[in-house]
């Protein structure tokens, strides 16, 4: 005789995902006395840093701002490197989980597959692949922008007898690469990081490149525990956290306050060199304030960068492929990758670069990849697909989330993404997004952005509870206004001039549109805070 079915669990808040945003919000909401749970499909915390186990995986943000800003967390934790690697980030998430006693409210290996709003209860019924069901008043997908890997159609891929790995699905136990013939398809961030490491141990490496990555120097360094403790005690850490809320991208640096042609050629080149020497994204995001808006200013920056690359690559043919005389797109309108010795590695004689614009891939064979122009088969033992993600929206649209009109998020956004502040959707009441589409997301330091949004959602729920509201959604007018603002900020820049994942152009058949707010973090913070102070006039509430 079967057992009696138990009643469906009820929660105040369900958060999906166990990365920075989830941890920040869980900690805040528990202080309200709310019953909160986190469902995470992975076996442990870290969000994208659980999955990013490919060779060379590391963050592109300087310590200390790639962490949560609560003093009780950072006062006794120090990253090992200026730009932490995946293992160090896993150590950090374990630290936070222990410090805040989060494990009791996180359920791992729990994959959410659908959710439907129950209008009679003002609750979401959320379903998981293992049959779990829960009712929750507030539903918070905190999925990040890189949670749905993308694999393009590659003819004959299933015929290949070697090993195939996508960088986003790299085996947790690793892959033996030494002495192997390796092919890497794609030169985004994961591709560059893989190439940088694989090229040092591979028997032969073939890089299939469509568009060169405008790589910038990481200038990596080890962090000394004693020195970092002195910085913490002196207030340097807190100053960095405070500063991150005031800059355009949530980093500790901001655009140079002059336009490119306000200074002489000598002054420009001195600034460019200084930014490269300092490392990180500074050449991109601490350069002249018109660099991402003025084509002539952008070309000056590109030409300096190109000369810098050619100075590091001895093979003239490779140098031209990596930094061509005619820029494929303006500098910085696709996300650069930070490198340590990428250009020296690809200069090695055992590494080839295939320009897919000239010799596209025709098909896979049992032993490798055939290119169409010459019919040559590039032999490989291992193929690495560094082909990116259905970024920003893909994670959310892959879950069957049904709104009050019977349409899913995917159906609702088929003709265009529509949110208010990148946080909420009309006809999807009581659902809040963290680090999602149309917020600063890919144009802001992740922890800075997610903490801003976690603070907002925490305050919003607190206000709703105070006034006795059990249902909220943004007005159509507020969404129309926000979508228009996102588009206007995008269109005045040079970003539309590249086919990038920033606007979904890497996914065949997808509507090309700006997927991020590019108007800067400080204005964004001001606007969402104002929406809490104006009597929630941008929102429709009910009891």
C-alpha cells in the first residue's frame, strides 16, 4: 500500500541558484524572520564558479571587490591572487556558507523546471525535476547571465571519435591534456583562458577563430596575507567597496574625465601605456570618456592596442590575425578577456590559428575537423567548444515559468525582452530577478550589482509586508519607460556595431536587442531607490 502524499511545503521566499546574489539575499531576508530556501541544481555553491572548471578559469575583477562586502566575511578571508581562480572562489563560497550558516537553507542537486502563479493564493507553485513541489510567496530566480551553454550546429560532430568538451560543462575531475592534439573552437573568455593553458602542454593546438579577442593584460600577482590584513585595518578594503558603488561599472576605477582629442598624441599614448601597465579592464573602462562613443577616438585606442599586440607576437601572420589592421569591430564593444601570456603562447610553432572567415568549418570527421576552403582535416584528440552561452536571458527562458496570462517567460519575450529595472516582469507577480536582463549585469562587477539588487528586493519585500500587500508586479508604463531607456543608452554608444552576446546576436534566430543597462551603475542605483521612495507608483500591489 502506497504512503499518503504529504502536503506541499510553503515558503516565504524561494531563491533559485547559489551564487553571489542568492547568498546576499538569503542573508538579508533571514534577518526579516522569513522562511527562505535556496534551490541549486549543482552539488555545491558558487553559481557559475561551480561549473567553470576548465583550464585557466579565473575571474577578471581585481580583489577585493569580487566578494560580498560584509565585514564579518572579509575580515578573516583573503584571496590568494589578485584575480582569483576557480578553486580559490570555491574556497570563498565555502567560507561564506560556513560563516553565515547558510547550508541549512540550501538544497543542492535540486533543479527547478517550472513555476506557475496561483492567483487565488498569491503564491508561486514551483516544481523540480525530482518531483519536489513548493508554494512560495516570493520567487527569485538568481541565475546569472551565463547559465545556459550554447553549442552551434557542427556537421558530423557525433562522428568524431575523440573527446569533446564544452568549457561550461568541463568535468569536475579534469581532463588529461598533456601531449594531446587539441582543437579549440571559439575565442571568447573561456577560449582564451583554455588556449593559454592548453598551448603550454599540447602536442599541437589548433585555434578556430571567427573574431579575434581584444585581450588585455591581467598583470596577475600573488596576494600577501600580511599586506592584505594591513589594508583591511587601514580602511582600504572598505574604501574600495564604497567606491565601487560610485563608478560606471562597479569597479574601483572609472573613465578618464577627458575626451580623447583633448590631449596630445604623446599624452594619449602615455595614458594608454599606463592603463596597460596597471592591468585589468583599465584600458577599456578607465580610458578616455568618449572612447566607447566616438568612432575616431575608438580607432586611436584600437591602433595603440594593436601595436602593443604586434610587439608581443613575432609571427607576423599570427599577429595580423590576432590584431588586424582593419578592426573587425570597435574596441571594447565585445567584452575583452584578460590574459597573462596568451600572445606568447599562441606564438609557439606547435599552434595554428584558422581564420573561420576564410576557411570555415565544413564538417567533423572521425579524426578531426575539415575546413571547406582547402579540404584539409585538422587532426585532433580533443575538441574544446568555447562557444559561449545563450547569455543573460537563456537561463530564465529555459525554465517553464508561466505568468498570469498563461504565457511562459520565453513566449512573453519572443518579440523582445521587457522588464522594469531588469528585476521584474508584468504578469509575473511576486517574481524578482537578480543579475538578469536589462539590468547592469554584464556591464558591472557582479558582486557589486547583485548586492545592489539584493538590497532593493529586501527593502521592497519589507515594505510590502509592512503594508500588508501579498501581490506586486510592475506597471506596463514603467516597463515601457525602462525598455526605452535601455535602448536609448545602448544606441548612443558604439556597442550596436558588433554582433555580440551583449545583444543576443550569437544565437541564431534570436531577436537582436540590448540585453543590459549601459547607462552606468550610479544612475541605476538612484532610480531603483527612488522607486521605493515614491509610494511604489511604478508598481501595482494587492492584498
